């Protein structure tokens, strides 16, 4: 899908406040509210905009430990990788999972209530997956930067 400068401006504005109304966006961008709505709908239909989420601070709801886990698998067949992906998808503690090149096969971002919960999760859930050979965890002490905003090029505005 080809994006023009108005589409880029809409995306930038939505990244700042996804709850903005079409009318509010029209005040910022030189288009009518109906044009804004049609453009957003088109970007949703083409998968450019995939959804809208609420951002919750984990520690405010009792999830104070964040960790990254480097996971290595025993087998790497297509069916094994699919099975692992399905198993990880069923674990709500895993917020993100990336296939990687390098020492580990996957990098997981995990959130739990406390260190004993992390230990139980790794030992009783992750390590119990039949495909998992090893898990190396790194506990996050402090999040310096956390953003889901993409670096949209300024010259496209």
C-alpha cells in the first residue's frame, strides 16, 4: 500500500493518541473528518494499522518482575517450530517472542509478579515444554526506554 504525506501524518497522530477522534485529527491535518476516517479504514484493511491497545503499567497491577529469556530448542523441524510457537502463544506471561539468529533460537519477554513466580514459570512451564533444551534468563532491573511508537520519518509529514 502506498502511503502519502497525509497518511503519514495520520499515523504519527495516532501513535501519539490512538483515541483521537476523526474530528480532532482533522484539526491537526488538512483533511476533513470523513477523509481521515476513510484513510484510517483503508490502512486498517491493508494491515498497516493492526489495532488499538491500552498501555498498562505492569507494576501498578502487581506484575513487578520483567525478564528476557533466551530459549534454545532440541529440534528445529518445521513442525517443531510450529509446536513451540503454539505453546508460547498459550503462555500469558510471555509478552513477546522473537526467533533469533545467534546463540539462542528465541528471545522471550516475560512478566510475572515476583522472583519466585519467575522461577516457577521457567522451571514448571518453559522448561517442561518438550522441545526446550535450555533457558537463560536475564532479569530487568530498570526499564530505561520502552516504546511501541515506530520512528516515522519526519520528512514524510
